[in-house]
């Protein structure tokens, strides 16, 4: 019996299939699991008994998961609460974490990920999010529910609660500035300025004068004192985009800002105190630049206290692609739909320009589309040209891709977990039915759909 057999877990979800998807693997791992179908029932159980970990759906009809989080933080602050939702967003993640959630997981979830989060929460006695778990935000402009994006959202939520420096890493077009703006928007600095500057767009001398300002007469053309961006952003957030392109002199000055919280205008000896949060962004690998001597190691560690990696679009999966297509069609297409063959072409493309490239492609398609359906021929030529001919003609043009979910039905989900539990129970139908909380007749019904019921009955000696 595993050491965690005495760990008590409460699962709250109004969808029976989702409860089974959590309850069964957790029980098989040796946890003591109680599963309830409503937030109200979860709170009632919490009033009478202690649970080490609570997994709660955010959206439930009677009492939602955020109320469950609040109540468990009041009833038993030692309980680690993990929020789950199929509608992950940065706002929801922020609210869940502010209410005291230890972590935030998007549905459909990877059960291995859930098990790892539960193990950390239950056995190490600290926030599961401390180990790299991360939530999501909505009016941020960031779109996506994939596990990769949920990790980004959760790190953003944690970053927004602190003043620590942040390093946002990712390829061009992945949305690094959107992340920085969202962190600022949800932070205590939201009412103060947000300033973004592209470090690669200026020479080092010009960039230094822009950031730190200068005194009158300090160089040719300095006809008056000038306040730099650090001073003008006092109390707010400054984004240093393309940080990896900066030179040694500027890196030394930035390090002084981070260490001493002060700036010195060019041509002046007097240092001026500044209260500015620094967020760096880069599409280059700063660790490799440190190894090659092109970037200061001490600055890297100062600016990279909290690192957020934005995944490229090609790693985010079809569901995120659909959500983004839907979003951009609403923005540029006045409610247009997209044909299946066009969506297939988009799914086959590798998107080197990431979300920015996708937005341009959809804006182009919406502009040239002559009716309410975007077809393959409406997409930019380079996307169509790179795809196999079969992909363009594989689906009749009349068929409309609705962007609906491709998730399994509740019955299919139950059947899958029935097979899993039966396998884990070494074929013992009575044990499997007991673990699933169903009778043997229901078990046979699930197995029958897979053509396994007759074999199961024969093994049991039934006719």
C-alpha cells in the first residue's frame, strides 16, 4: 500500500464523467477519495471532515468553485484547493489564485499532470504552483486553453501578485507584449504607466538616452534636460523587448537599475531613485548568450527571476488553433465561418510567424471572401501552395467546419474509464464495478459497446 493511502481528497464536479476521470485513478493510486456532484455538497462535507486536497470544477450550477475555494480557505487553511475548468482564462486563474487556490488545471486534463499536482500538494505540503504549475486570464487578448497556455496563464497570475522581475521568452509573434501588458494590468501598478521599448530598434547610445535621460549639454544636440523612460514610468512597468540585443554598456546600466533601484541621467553624477517593475522579453536564448559571453550572467539572473516561456503556435494543438481562428473571424470577418478544407490547410501549416501570422492570414481571407464561408482559395497563396493537393480537395466545399469541440461524449468517457478500471482490477468485474460506483449490469452495458460484454459474462459463467 502506498505511503499516501491516508491522504484524503475531495473531488467536486457536476459532470459524472469528469468525477470518474479523477476519482478512479486517484483511488487506484492509494488516495482516499470522496466525490460529490455539487459545490454546495463539497462545502457541507468540508464542514464536517478534513480533506488534504480538494479538486473543484470552477463552473457548477449551484455553488461555483470559487466559492468552494473561499470556504475551504476559511474552514481549513491547510487544505490545498486545485481549480479545474474547461473555460480557462487569465481572469479566472487570477481570481482562483487570489481566492487561495494552490493550482489551476484546464479541462480536458492530462491525468498524469493531475496526479503530479496532487502529489505535490498532498505530500510536500506547499502550493503545487511553486513547482511550475501555472493559471490563465481573459481580457488579456491571449486566446487558448491548451496545457501549454494554461501554464503561461498561471505564471502570469503569480507574476501579477508580486513585483519581481519577469523574463518572457518566445518566438516572434507569440504575444510577449500581450503577456507583459496583462501582468501589469492585474498588478498593483495597474493605475500607473506601462512603457514598452524595443531594444533592437535603436543604437545603444540612443537607447541609453531614451531609458535614462540626459542633462543639458551632455552631448551635441542635448539642448535641454530630458527625462528618461525609467523616470517617466515611475510606479509602473517597463517592458524591455528584444533584451538579448543589448550591448555590454547598457547591460551594466540595467543591472544597476535592478540592484540599486536608481538611474543616472547621461551627463549627471546624481542618481535618482525609481520605483519601476522591469519585464524583459526575448526571442533569443539568453542562456546561450551568457555561455558565449554576449550577455551578463548577473543580469540574466536578475531579470529572469520568474521566466515565462510562450509556446509557438505549432505546439499548441488544433483546439487552440480553432479558438484563434474563431476569434480572428469575429474580429475581421463579421461572423463568417470557415470551410473544413480551409481549416485543414491552416492545421497543416507550421506557422513560423505564430499567432501574428495567423491573424494576418485570417484578415486576408476575410477581406477576399465573397460570401459567409471562408474557403481554401481565400487563404493566402503561400499557405495553399505549401499544402498537398489532396488537403485542398479532401472535403466537399459545401461542408462547413463549425469549430465545435472534438471531445468524446460522456458515455464514451465513461466507457474509457470502465476499460481502465477493469484493466487495473485485473479483470475483476465486481471490484471494477465497486470502484466505479456502478452495478455490474451497468458495467456490462459499457463493455457491450466495445464488444467485450459477452466475453466478460462467459468468464463469469453467465448465459
